[in-house]
């Protein structure tokens, strides 16, 4: 509901192991809202989001579900005063996995900027840093909200490659 108006209705989608779902629509057509519901950040008012046949709004189910989930949104959640490397390592520690930070930064073309403050990054570099964080926390479910925004052609091709490779993994 938005302003007492139903914004999503009659949606039924299934995504199976190594599958993908691409949402396309005009600006303001509630693609991000739908993704936020899939992530469990918002609750549907009259429907369910099921994972392995269980409603993700059940607290025990949600806890297990979120351990399988990586989220990338337009809001990058970078710590401006941290270095590029610290931003990825902090995320690894927060999620309980460590050791892939520098490798992920190198893959994303940010290795030479590892010691720079995040506030110095361009928008495209900030997006690359977000993707590096995804790579360090290797979880099977990726929900990506406009992942190619601000990426140049090379960055977009790299993102496509990373998504393709992720879908091949048996996590």
C-alpha cells in the first residue's frame, strides 16, 4: 500500500536454483518495492513471499532466509570515512565471513584504490565497491536493485559476467 492505494497486485513468480528474475518497468512502477518485499524489508499487505515453501515473515524462517541473501540497492551504505578496503572488510566481519576483500576489490578494478577513503570514489566506483561486497559474502540469493546504475560499459560487462558466474555456483 502507498497512500492507501494498492501498488502491487496479482504477482506470482517462482525462481528456482540458479535461476534469475529480471524486473523491468517504468520509473515508479514499484520494482524496488517488490524487491524490498522479496528481501523481507517490507511486508505485503495481503500476500506471502515464500522461500522453500515457507513464509519469510515467520521470524525463524526469516532468520534462515536472510543468511542466504545478499542485497544491493541504490543506497550504497558506504562508510565515507573508511578506506575502500575497510568498507569491504567491515562488511565481511559484520556478516561473519572474512578473507576475500582484496581479491574482490581487484576483480572490480578497485585494488589500486584500497587505501583511499570511500568519499573520494566516483559514483561508478562506489557501485563497483558495492559489487565487491557481494562477492565477499558469497550467498546464493542475490537481490540487485538497479545494479548497473552509474557503471560504465566495462563495469556493466563485468557485472554481467559476475552474475553469470554466480548463477553457475553450487552454494
